[in-house]
C-alpha cells in the first residue's frame, strides 16, 4: 500500500510553515527597527554632546563684535546670535545657533573689509544636530545677574532684553549646560 500525503495534510504543513515564517520575519524586522532607533539615539546623543561643548566654549568667550557692537546680537528660546573670536586672530566672528525645522544649525560670518562688516551672504552654515526629536525644543533660557542657581530664579521672558543677559542655560536633547558670560560679568 502506498502511503502519501493527502492534499489536506499538505495544506496544513504549508500553512504552519507560512505562519512560522511570518512570525520569524516580523521578529527580525522588529530587531532591525529597534537597532536603527538605538543607533539614531546614539548619533543624536553624540551630536548633542559635541554641539553643547562647542557652543559653551564659544559663548564663554563672547566679546564685542569687530564693528564695536554688543557681544550678543539676538536671543530667543530657539536661537542666539553672538560674537566670539573663533580662530584667535583678533577679529570676532558672528555666530548664530538656531533651530531650523527638526535640526539645530550653526552659522558663522567672518568680518570683512575695512572698516569691518558682517555680510550675511558670506555665512557658512553647518548642522550641529540633525534630529532634535518630535517636540519643538526650548534650547536657550536666559537669566540676569539675580540668578542664584536655584529653581526659584526667574528666567528672562521673551523678547529678552539682551543687555540684561548674564547667564545662559542650554538644553540639547537630554543634555544641559549653563554659561556665565565672562566678558559681561558685573558682580566683580
């Protein structure tokens, strides 16, 4: 007597194999998606650390512009414009950090001519952080000389009176730093 699989048995085996194959492929896809999200988070964290280190160092050295303008040109919760000598050549570059879409960008303008001018057409733009996440970030918080380091310290409200700024808190993703503007200290 010949023993063979019936059509019903074959369909049953094929359906079980199909269900197992779909389960394994979904599991594999989930692993790849999780790995992608984890890698993106690591990249974002690294970008935030580098950007925070850079902007903190540049803000600490903020000085009056080569044109004689005040060290800070503009300040909002999502951007700041200030002057700092990046390459120690005596001429202060105009730096602009700002949110653009879902990224955090940096613009630099070197002064040109005699007398010096800052031509916005010469701005060199780069991306400091490519993905800030889904919410609209408040990156910069400004304080005057009454800041005492406690939670009860009141931040300056927008529009910020630039000449009152003495301390800037910077928050990028889950990292934070604060900068006392060395050249604007009035508590000496």
